[in-house]
């Protein structure tokens, strides 16, 4: 469908929230620091245990040596501590391998055109395109706002049920003003013939221009917005 001039009711829509990259990264860093501290504490306890056991054996009374059951129990505890250290090392290795795999996969998206759940599309050469998924035939109210939050276009359209239905805007406002290239956000609500609200999902597509590998998971930049790999629905080319 293509946008044409018209009027529409005010639209209240839920756009797909962007990933909380900074809080996620901080949380991951704090978790890594906590794990490192725990490993150091366990290693210290391990060395202390070994020292105490060795000292006990060296200084035991030859006439009353350490009870066999107690000695066996201490060896079992010793083995348990060592196994915990080995497990922590193995988990750290697995986490590192997973992060490397995520980074490698993310780099492979650079230059690709991806479809993501979202509502902000880039207007370029007076053309911006969104894809709408509407579960049932509805009247869809659409509002498009610029990066400052100013509504620049609105319209109401009869839309059949379907997925990934393209909506193309020519960059013209309701008053005929031609808006400059940039990022524009769509909000959409819909009601069916019984006046019941219908959930509308919006998707956008754009070229992955960069990847931020300092975040966990890595963030992909599409049209000036950042997305995680889990938000990518498909790769167009």
C-alpha cells in the first residue's frame, strides 16, 4: 500500500523497544567480575585445604595416625574442590567460545539487507518502507513522525489480513510538504469490523552498516538504530 494524504485519529502504538544495550553490557561485566572473584576465592580455599591436609599428615602422631575414614573423607572433599575449579574453568571456556561465535556471526551480517521487528525506517530519495502484519481485515490508523517526534503524516487504510504487507511513504506530509531524508517512526493501531482492537506488527528493512562487538550480545546498526541478532527476522540479500 502507498501513503496518500488524509486525516486519521491520534494513534497510540507500541513500537518495538530497542535493546537495553548499556544495561545488558553492564550486567554482563558485573557477572564476569563476580565469577572471576568467586574463582579466585575457590582457588584460595583449595590451596588452604591442601596446605592443611599436608601439614596434618606430616605432624600426625605415629602412635595414633589419622583415622582412615577421616582421611578418605578429606580426600573426597579435596577432589570435590578440584572438580569445582575444573568446572568453573570449563564454563569460562564455553562462554568465551560462545561470545566468539556470536561476534563471527554478527560480522557476517555487515552489508546485508535485514528485516527486523521495529518501526523506524530511513526515508531516502523520498521513499520509506515498512512492512505490516495484520492478523485480520481491519482499518489501520497510521501516523509517521520525524526524529523529533513531530507527526508529519497520518492516514487510515483498509487492510486485508496478511503478513509482511509493504507500506511505502513518499515523504509528503498531509499538507503536501516534502520532508527531508532521515529516520521516521511509524505507529499503527487497527480495529476490525466489530470495532475490536487488532494488534499490528511493524517491521523494517535496511542495510547492516556496522557491528558493535563491545556489547554482549553484539549490536547491529540498521538505519541508525541498533538491534540484536535475535531481532533479525530474515536476510533479504
